C-alpha cells in the first residue's frame, strides 16, 4: 500500500482523488492481493483494482514483483 501511495504522490494526486489500479504479479502475488483487496482499495482511494497484464512501476515486496499502474478517475 505504501508503494501505491508513493505512486499517487509522484503523479501529483490529492488525498481525495479516486484512482483505478491495474497490477501484474505472479500467482502467489495474486493470492496475497485477493486476500487484501478491500483493504488496499480503501487505503489507497481505489474504485477499481484489476489483476492483469500492465505496464507501470515495478515494485519488489517480500520477494514478489508487482507491476503497478494507476490512473485518476
């Protein structure tokens, strides 16, 4: 979630701005995201979170790679 908040900041988004998230990761990463999806969406201001092929910022968390793309709604 911290990585997503950092990306929001880099894109100049305000705390109240809503976003859509697309995340590419491995099978294990997908499992982790599915378990925490509601929390991630609530914390980051996301209206949508999809797990799909995407181009974006590559982040390594606990040995798993996540490619995260976000856009303002």
